[in-house]
C-alpha cells in the first residue's frame, strides 16, 4: 500500500467537531429537574483555569476565553502531548461517582 504523494493533505477537508469544555459537575436528577431561569450551576473549574479543547471528544489543547468582534473566542495556550496530557499539566479529569454535584 502506498501513500498519496501529497501525504495526508486529502484529509484537510474532513469535518471535525471541536468542543471547548468550560467545566463539569455531577448532579442528582431531582436537582437537574429543578433548574430554571436564574438557577446557578457551579462547575469544577476556577475562573482563571484554562479550558479544555476537544476534537471528536479527544483532548488536543487548552486555552483561554477572549473576546473577538463581540463574540467569544479561544486563544490556544497549550497543545496536548502524546499521552493525553498538556505539556505542563494534565487536562481536567472526569468526575468520579463519589464526587458531589454542586448547584
């Protein structure tokens, strides 16, 4: 099997889902059902922490929120290393069953 002379350039037009994760929490169903306007859900991330950038659910980078022409944007600060960790720290771990949700 041979690779096309252009390498992997033919993949450049493949659509990918890019997600920026602001934070997580775990809640009981009764608390989710009681959410409404003016409800506050406290997430597991501090306001000065970098946000996780995921492509198709896989972490690729971390960044910070910026404003650009009246819209939210994201400035990439770190690129994830080969083993799923950022070059100077790990991405936020998923919540475990024992962690309390906050609302």
